[in-house]
C-alpha cells in the first residue's frame, strides 16, 4: 500500500475531528504570555532540578 499526501491529510483530519480539536490552530500556544516569561520560569525550574538527587526510590 502506497501512502500519499492526500491519505495523510485525510487521516489527520479524521484524528482531529475525533479529538474535537478545531482544525484552525490559533490563539494561545502555551502557558506563558511571552518568551521572557517562559525563560524566567525555565531558570527557576532549572535551579530546583539541579538540587534534586539522581537517586530514585522504589515504591
């Protein structure tokens, strides 16, 4: 079976419809209002992760 561009488009449209996602992707694309806000959050998170142990506990 040969896959062509039209088949891929049809599959994507079907999946999007099943997920009830609008095919027009617009609006917010993340949780931060701008790049600088995201960078500051990443810096804070990195400091927290750097203090974490690499050892994991078995539960």
